[in-house]
């Protein structure tokens, strides 16, 4: 589970901004929305609001970029150059590093908090670190490894620590790749464990992701419990889909194809199910919902973190509320999956089952740099479900500044004199 995620000098984020999924201890309501382990209280769901061009999607991109660099930077030499982009509106930021840090919990069995981060400047890794802190009383954070340029050091928490000496002697570590990614390729057990139990079950789903990636339907069909839940939600979404299956013998393509079933009337006016090719039969909206629900249910089933950008363009507000209720319900969310949704659709602010500390805002300041802050910072407010009108009125910021439109007609139809 994510505890904190920080980013700085990346696209619209100039200064380091930190998102936290740790519950505010001052709030006592809706305790079911919190997963507790020892002294940690972790929010199951969060929502980030903001205007168009405020930085919401850049936050999602920052998270996606960090995960990709951790997984791929050693295998793909140009990944840092292709993915990392400095804050562009201040040239002094070219001489400062891009910063990423993630604080997380593997799962309830590990009982330790990890702090993983790195800095990148001019397509080179300048700093990198991984720390571990046990949840036992009076424990201290200890280094797993620390990198300064090409200089490496490690602590006792790194299994097979002799691998660092091998890396140094054989000059295996490139300036444009992360030590984490290299250690994973060398099958280091701790790094592979982090990859398997945390990184591999983190999904960043945007509209672009959903338009280009279809969930492997075979994995759904093989798990009948997930399929039943899938069909239940498809009906809730009024898609008209009554069933679906995989056609492995599609005569039009060499690929496997999903078939969706709808109720049709036959010549005797009797109702029966008929299967159609999903890609040709269903609307773009239904295709998006179909792919998104697969990602949602897989995350609920296996655990992990699901970050959905532009959730308002993909789900009806009622389905979005239902989605938050599913993740917040400990009797359904048995593996403590987390949901982070990014939107400008305000209806969740009127939802009685959302806490203040689950609501975040992102907006640009006078320097056109994105800033991130929590609704819990507004201490005078007592609850969430009355905030919709106040948010739209601009009381918390993170809404578009429309300004004076009286001159639009003059500008639009201005003629040369």
C-alpha cells in the first residue's frame, strides 16, 4: 500500500509536492475507510481534484513514470531520456534534479515500511536510495542501499550484498539506469520481492491506457467469481451485456476476440442470448467501461494500487460512487487494495462516505507550477458531504478561473481598421 508519493521538477511540478495516503489522526469518522496495521492508519481510497491544465494528469504521469523507470531503466537505455521532463517555465530548473520518492508497505506479512527514491539530472541518476523500517517498537530506519552518482553503499538489509562489489568491479551500473532496475535483473531476492509484491500490482489507468490496452479476458473467464462480479457491474452500468466469452476461432482475425451477449427477440418473439464481436458491437464508452472494470476487479481480487486518471470521462458518477464504496468496504476489499482517482467531477464531494483526508486538490500558482494540498488542511470544516457547492464556488481553489468574458465578442469579431 502507498503511504506517500513525492515528485518535484517534473513537468508542471516545480517544487517537491507530496501526496499522502496516511489518515489524519484528528478525524474520527468513517473508520472503515482506513486499513490499520500497528500504528499506521492507511486510507483505502483518495480522490484528487483540479481544473483542466492544473496538473492532475501530470501527477498520474509522475507516478507512472517512477514505476516504469524502476522496472525498465536498466533494460531500456533511453527510458530516462524519453520519460523524464523538467519543469519548463524556469530555466534554473535545468540545473536541478527531478525528484521521485515513494513510501510504501509491501503487505501485512512483511511488517516494514520502505522508502524508495531517486534524483535525475541531465539524463543521469545523481542519487538513489532505499530504506527499510520495521514496525517493531523503537525500530529505526536503516539503509538497504544508497547511491551518490556512481558511488554505492549498502546496509545489512540488502540480501546478497556481495552483488554491490560485483557491480562495482564489473562496472555494470550505467549512469542512465537505476540500481533498483539492475538489481532486479540480477535476481536480487529483496528487489524481486518488492517488484512482485508491490510494483507489479500497481496500475495507472488513463483514458489512453484503456483505449490501447484490453484486459486479457482469459484471466477473467477462468475466474468465475470475478466474472460474476464483472457481469453484475456491467448490468449496473446499463451496458445491456448479459454475458461474455472468448472466441479463439475468430474468422476475421488471427487474434482471440471477446464476444458479448445481448438479449434479442427471435422470429417467434422469444427472448434469447446472442453473442456479438465486442469491438464491432459495443460503443466506445462501453469498451472503456469493460476494460476499466476488469482492472478494478483484478485489483480488488489481488490487492495493489489502482490510479485512475480522468475517472469522470470513463464512469457515470453513480458508478464512481459505487467504486469508492467497494474499495472502502473491508468486507469486500479483503486484500487492502487502494484506489486513487483523479477527476474534476465534484459529485464525490457530496458523498457521505468520504472523509476530508481522502480529498486532495491540485492547481497552478502564479508561476504556473502545480501545487498539491489536502482538504484536511481546511480545519474549520467538519465533514465532506457539503463541500460540492463550496468547491465549485472556488473556496478551496483548484477550479478554473474564468475571468471576464465581456471582451470575447470584441476579440472574436475584431476587424482591421
